[in-house]
């Protein structure tokens, strides 16, 4: 079946429904949800029962980039800087040097066991060098793991920030193959250009985006997530246009915005959480449609070798080298080594050689697909068992909540108070978002002139208002008093 304008929505909606229903039951069998999305795409493909013909790497790459923006931005919004800050060094080393070490070790291994040239081997190693944010976020959050020593924080920080390095290495070695006159040394300044511009524009657009969200007055609450989506794609595209790393800018911009008081923050985070799941499904469905299972049989042998080497040697070597002077304990390093899940990102990056038309690009794509799928199957499926075996799982009742979980939690607070706003209070004529209100408290209702108002971040406090406040504890009550008086 060929995809046409008339049937693409029907087929797409059916595949989405099947994927969601399949994913709902996946963890009963201990299998990561994203594998079911991929399986649905393969079954619907030209060699599956759906017989949908899809052989368009350019469209798949476009969908991949669109989807990765949402996944990275959603992950960035849920990154609490105060929690992440002590582990920035570990995350930075893993997302840069760790990716480089993994790429080089896999590249050398491929050169020794295959007929690929060294430059082709290094390209393939670069493509599969990063852990996949979608896979790691999905597996960790779906299994609701409570881990000791803030290991979950390190893993999510690494997976959310290591795509830029893998992307740069992929583009570098692809450039060296397609343009033999270009030297490796000439790519070093470009690397710093990509990273520096990405960091600067990421934080700059994050700060600008926060200002715009808090100061623009839109008539409908639903427009604020739409505006945030526009900021996200602007961040990626303008950074890429100016020669920076768009993925890095998107992630850092989201981290900045997520750690500020912004209007309708709950709505924005809920929207992006839903879109991130949608994009994961669409991405894996698309990649499933793109692959031909019969082609995978030809590379099963080398695919298994690369998978085993990546899981048991390349990943542990990079982790132990990067965390050599870290305070992370041995069991923690072993667990981080295990959670080196490859997923959709390497498969998306594998479309670049296909579009460049280089020799053996289809073989490379098939190997990357095999390695990514086998990584999610093996590492994702047994992640919980490995964590328990290493003794790093916290009791369920001591599980630390992520910032997203805290924000979206609807549980009742323990302290209730009403505060009458007098004319000399500093909160008068100020918006709630500008008050630096404690995160452990909410203004549930405002009584004004015999009317009850449900407030949001843009609501202005007026003289004579009575604020009905719910607080988690008495210590927070003191902070509330400081904000208002």
C-alpha cells in the first residue's frame, strides 16, 4: 500500500491507536514500550502485514529532527538545576568525552572485524555513540525506578545532552568521506564553534523566551504552549543557521525555562509531556516503516558482534574513563554502564549517510538499526533486574520525585491559611509569577469583592484580596509571608 494524502490520516491514526494499546501492556512482559512502537511500524511496513511502502530517508530524517526537538525540550523542562548542579561535571564528561571514547572504540572494532575502511568505521561508531534521550527517559520513567546516589539524575542529564556531540562527530566523519580534501584538523575549530554558539544561543533564547512568556498577554491559556513550541523550533533553527548546534541550544533553553517561574507552567509542561510521547510514537513508527527486515538478516552476525562489544566493552570503558575521579561508587558506575541505551537517535543519524549517497550507507543503516534495537531489548528489558542485583534501588516510599512529577502532582497540601492583602503589602498590583512564590505552596483561590477567582501566573494581586493558600509545611508559611508582605 502506498501512502497518499487521502489515506495517510486514517492509516496514521490506526497505527497510533495500536501503538498506544500495545505499549499499555508492554511492561507486563518487562519489555520497553518504545519497542512496541517500533514493532508496529515494522509490521505495517512493506514486508509486514500492512504492506505500506515507505522508502524516503529524507522524510524520515525530517520527522526525526522534529521529534527530537520535542523529546529534548520536554526532558530539559523537567531538569531541576538545583538537583543537577552537583553532577554537571559527570554529565558533561559523559556527554562529550564519553561519546568520543565510545565512537573511537566502536570504530576501531569495526575496522578490525569488517571490510569497512577506517573512516567508514569511525562514521558508524559516531552514529551509535550517544545514548538516546527518548529511550532512557521512557525506560527510567516508565519503570518508576528510585535509585540511590542520584544515578537517575546523572543518566537523564547525560542522555539529554550527549546528542550534540554524536551529531557533530557524525557530520565530521561524513564530511571527511564526501570531501577527501578536508582535513580532520580543520574540523576542530568548527567543533568549538558549534558548541559555543549552541550554549550561548540556548541560554539567550531561554532567557528571552521566559521574558516573552511572562510579559505577553494572550487571550487563551492554550496559546502559551503553542508559543513555547514556536520558541523551541526558533531556538533550533536559528542556532543551526548561525553555525551552532541546534540540539544543544534546544536542551539548554528548555533547562533555563523549566527552572524559572513562568505563566501557565503546569499547562506548558503537561502539553510537552504529551507531545513528547506522541513524537516518540511517530518517530519509532516512521523508522519501523523505513527498515526492511529481510536486509537485517544479512548483517545479523556483525550486528550481534557490534552490539555485544558496545554493551559489554565500549560503554563500560567510556563510563569508567569519564568517572575515574568521580565520587560515584563502583556499583553506580556499573549501572550507568548498563543504561547505555541506543534508540531512535542513532537511527535518525544513520539517515545522513543514506542521503549523502556514500558507499555502503545502506549496510551502515541496517547495522545501526540492529544495534539500537538489540540495545533497547537487552539493556532496557533487564534494567530493573540489574539495578536490584547491584542493590541500588531505593524503597518505593523513599522515591524522590522529579520536578515534573512534583509540578503535576495534585495531592492536597497539609497547611491552609487565608491572608488579607493590605495596601502596604509589597504584593499589591504584582502578578503571582513575579512574587517568587514558594514551590511548596499554591494560591488555590482569591476572594475579591464577594467573587471567587481561580488564579494563574498572570493574575494581579489587588488591595483587599483574600488569598486562600495551601502549603506543605509551616516552614513554607514563613516564606509565603515574606513574598506577600
